[in-house]
């Protein structure tokens, strides 16, 4: 044990282990956090290792080995006897440490860790050269001093494929430390910045990256309003530290957690900003940022990340969505925090911040926007037995600017499928307007399935049975039934299909982008699937072909009936909607003030979704029976239809809705859990029609600091209905 400890200490002190004096090949430079230095032949910013040939003859690496694990010398063997691995005298070869051998002979089966080693071995497993290194930094390489190859230095300007720079540094300074963490503060505070003895801190208050031309820290910084403070630590002869960033929110109060994205403002706006250039995509338009997640006014999580604009048509809206990437170059390569509750997943490599898309409340979608539609679908899809995404609501800040209410959600990617299904080898295909996009695996099984369904007659049961070995028919029927109940007409360019690549694996479905649903109660999805021939309806080929099978039609009809009597039963669906409404409602005023101060439609838009959930079942049942859409139809009224309370649970107040078919005497009263009368909402005679009452209309209910439960009684001359309602704090 003492020998092992001594060896580790020796590595830490020396940084490197070299055999360079006895070989013709050298590990000359490497970069373990390549954010934007150089792209590989696939346009990716991968880790890279540079090999230098100091001999006077060509050397081909065929048969050589390279590893990041001294106990696994043969981890990566070069096996291509061609020019790709040949290094000319005095020449360089770039090896991509991306753990992807499919991309070429100069790609390796490992990535570079934040602290690790690199070792090169001959075909006879003789060590040629090695380097052991400690922490690495974004866009900073380590390489040999061109004046003294025995010495390793840091380079702020990496030189892959070239002689190492003459501008070299002894190391990277440690990060400065702030005296207070990010959070919400109720009174002015002062921020101190600590550095290593003899070092200098430079800071900014305008969200820009600090440099040695920024403010020099000398005394505590007074904070009397919301500020982002960013600082670096400087030491002569060393590379400046990684930026430390904090946000201090002054005198604000939110019922939702706050997610702050901190980055140089030029990364967001201007010639190189992703927000300004919203229609540019790919790795070139990913920017480094720092995340601060503030819950109950205190910092709960912080992490580095990459950020891009997210979406298709929604990128043109003023309030945009974002995608967050957790990579090794930004920190730990993964976000490890239970964003969605302690009993759910806690590790993520990608997340999406959904702005609302076509359901937002900016000027573009003021007519119908609620922010709630997609979140509603995820909950209902989960109840229907589908694979949902975990999500939570938050308030987003871009630097020190309030950016509104966002739905923070899992992204449908490789990590998501692995976590929720346990599959290790699988195919994942995303539906788009212009066709399918491979996200993971191969297109082989997908192409076979699509071709088979497109080219066969499924009135033939044998053909149908064959299709059922490729596509999970029951799961697909659930999607179609769900689409009918919710008016999810955009599924042909919104869903993803995934399958276990093991023998017998069938394609299943996860939904996305239902923000156009719950709008048109008279939508006839049966006709639309058969008549639309536009290119972006290509996905409808599945339904159009399979519906020719009688067994399929029977199952389809039965599933719609089942969903209408369970998941989409108005009492259930409206309850789910109102639970989401209750979460979002307290923050809507701020959202409107930020994006559309003149918008007075939000409550009416939410009520329109409730009306859809109430009316859609009867209309859909009529369409199933006749194939037609009724000019006018009213669901058969039950006591639950005549008397509704929403939202439930509620935050500050709730609406009581009653429907009267004929003139009659009614009474609405409120009791506590012990049966004691608290107040009478209404007592008297009403004409036919719909009426609304405010539970808090006369403030006779004294609210405590804890959640309260009330019983509301609706009584007519021959009926009596009780509803339990909950007020959350």
C-alpha cells in the first residue's frame, strides 16, 4: 500500500512519465477538452492526441497499441496497413480519442479523462512513450516544450498537426472563491472574492467573460439588485483560471425553482450569439455556460454545460427553447442531481428547456397559448401506458435577465432510452416533416419495417402477423387512440420510435411536441389520416395501411373506448389539467409581463382546453359510429358535468362552474373536513345556463400556512353533489 501511495504522489508531483530519449515516436501534444479548437472528419470536437515522428523515415502505426489504462496495454490496436496511419519524418498524426472506431483508423476506443494517462506501445508491447496528466481545461492543450522536450507545458493556443507554440505556461491557476453562493437575497449584500496568495482576481458585473482588463478585485462588491458576478484568477506565467460565476437575485419571490444560465452575452446575442442566429445549428452553435439551480431561495445544484437553441418552427418565436448538453469538456460529463424528485432518475447527459412552442403566450400564439398542453399530454400518455419524459417547471434567467416559465424536461436521446427501458443496444428514430432521422443505432430494421408496411396488403392476416413481429401493434394503436382523443394531429412529425436490437425487438413509441393539441374538438382524425397526401404526412402510411386489417380496426376502436372511459374521462383529464394549472398559475403574471403585457387571454385559453376535454369524448364517439363530424353535439350531462371546480388543487382561488338545464333552486355551500359550515356561496333560483362563482369572492375563508381541504356541496331540489378541493401554499 505504501508503494502504491508513493507512486501516485510521484505522478502528481512530476505530471509525466517519459521514454522519449529511446524512441522515434513521441506523444507531442493532446487536448482532453476540445470545445472549439479543431474538428475531426465528422465535424465533431473530439479529444485528440498528436504523435510526432522524430526519425528520418516513415513510420506506420499498424500493429502498435495506445491506451489510457496502464493495466490494459492492448486496449486500442491499430490494424490498418495503409497511408492513414503513416507518419512522415518530422511529421505529425492526429488521433481522435472519441470512443468511436467506426469513424476511421485514426479514431480510438476511448476518450481522454479529466486526469489520466496516455501510453504508446510497439507491436511487441514495449513502452514507447507515455504521459500522465492531471486536470485539463477547455481549449487548452498540454504538450512538450519545443525547446526542452523533457518538459511539458500548457498551451492556450493549441497547435494540432504543427510544432508546439513558443508561448507556453507552467500551469492553470485555481479558481477564485466567492464569499456567498448564488441564491435569492432579501436585502443588500457584499461579495468577497478570495484567491491564492499573490494572485489577482479580475471580475465583471455585465455577464461578459472577465479578462485581465476587467475590474481588479480589491474590496467586497456591494450587491443591491439582481447581478451576475464573474471572476478569474491570474498568476504571471500561468494560464488564467476557469471562470467562476454566481448570480444574486435581490428581492424576488417565486413559487418555482430558478434555473440561471450564465454565459458571455456575446454567446447569446450579436454576430456569434445563438439567440440572434437562431436558425443556425450544429456543434458550431453550441456555447459554454454555467448553470445555477436555486430552490427555496438557496443554491441546490450547479454545473457546466453546453447550450444550443432547440426546436424547428418554434425557433422563429421570440421566446425560444434551449437544449443543454453535459459533456466531459464542461465538467463531469453528466449532470448528477435529482431534478425530478428523489424517487426518479438523477443522472442526465442532455435536457431540454421548453418555452411552450406553439402553445406559448407571446404575440405569435396569443390566441390559444397556455404553456400547459404538452405537459398535460405527458401525464395523460403516462396514464395510457406510454413512455413519458420526466419534467419539472422552473423560472429561467439568462444571465441577470428574467426569461419566463420553462418546462425543464428529459431529451429523447440515447441516455433517455437506456435509463427508461434498460436496453443497451437499440435503434432510435425520430419523425420529422421531411422523413425519419436516425438518433441511435442503425436504420436497417427501420427501413425493413417501413418498406414492408408500405408495400403489403394487411387485409391479409399473414402479412399483418409479419408486421406485428417488427412493430409493437398494441403500442402503436395506443398512440393512434391517444391522438384521436387529444387531437394530437402532428404525431407523424413528432414521435420517436425505438426498439431493442436483440432478437424479437419491436419498435415502440415516445411522444413529443403535442403543443398544438386540445384545440379543435371537431377534428376528424379518421378522415385526415386517409386523405392527407402532403409529404410531411409520410408517417401516416402506418395507419393508412394497417387499418385495412379487421383485427387492427377492432383493437383500435376498443382502445379509443378504453381511453375515453379512463384516461380521457373528463373528470380525470380535467383534474390533471387543473393540477398543472395550479403549479403554473402563480407565475403567469411575470410571464405575461415579460413576453406580452397586453395578453388577457390566458385564463380563457386554459378554459378552452377544459372545454375540449369535456366535449371531445362525445364528438369522437359520434365520429367512430358515423365517420362524420357532427354540426353540433353536446355530451350527455351527468352530475359531474353540471358541477365542476377548477383548478383543484388551487393556489389562491378556484372557480365553481355549474350548468343549469331548467330554472330551479340551487344552493352552494362550503364545509371543512369536520363538517362545519364555513360559508354559503349562493342560495337562490337560477335560469337555464352556465354560471361561475369564485370560491374566495368574499374572503370569509381564513387560510392557514398549511394546505387546507374543503368540501363544496352543490344541491338542487332532487340532487346533491360533494367535491373535495385542496388549497396549496
